[in-house]
C-alpha cells in the first residue's frame, strides 16, 4: 500500500497539449537594437531590433486588483499591469524586452499592445513561463 503513486510518471508529458491549449493568442518579442548612426549634416539612420521570437503562442491578461509591485534596478518599484504566458521552450526574455500582442482572443482589447518585461516567473504548469509586464503604450484600460 505504501508504494502507490499519486501522479503517474508520464503525467507531465501527457498534459502538455492541455497546457498549450490555453495559449490561444499570438505574440512576438524583441529587444531594442543599437541606436542608429549619426552622420555629418545631422541625419540619423534608424536603429534596428533584435527579434527574440515571432508568432509565439501566448495568453495575455490584464492584472486588475492583482497589480503587483515589482522591484527593479536600484530598488525602484513599478507595477506589473499584465501577465503574458508562453511555452517554456521559447527563447527566454529579460527585463526591458518587449512583447507585442498580435492576437489575443481571450481579451481582444490587448491586441496591438506593447508590454515591457519586468520579471519572469514559472508558469502554472511545467510547460509555460509567465512574464509580468508593464504597458509600454500607457493607454488607459477599462477593467
């Protein structure tokens, strides 16, 4: 009796499709590239972006009453206004990277939003990673 397993060995792999099934949106992420070059005469060439990923399955949520203060550089606290979940296998993002919500069927009001990554957290399953973010666009939202 003491040898019965509560969770089978293959439980995590068996439930991966269910975990990915919640990622109904589409998003991309980038890191700002080096600034453009200045040339005599005052013109500046455009700087680029470093794409972290394009068309990644995701789920984005506006954090209403659960806005969380996050401590970043030099002890400054900022409020995380959004949570974005992506597959754990995606390229890891760092503070300051930007996630653009391309499509979010669960909350279409978030479509087109740029969200700056504040901190990464482990998702609710072994298959997802959550990013707590701040709205770069600073648009007012109706909760």
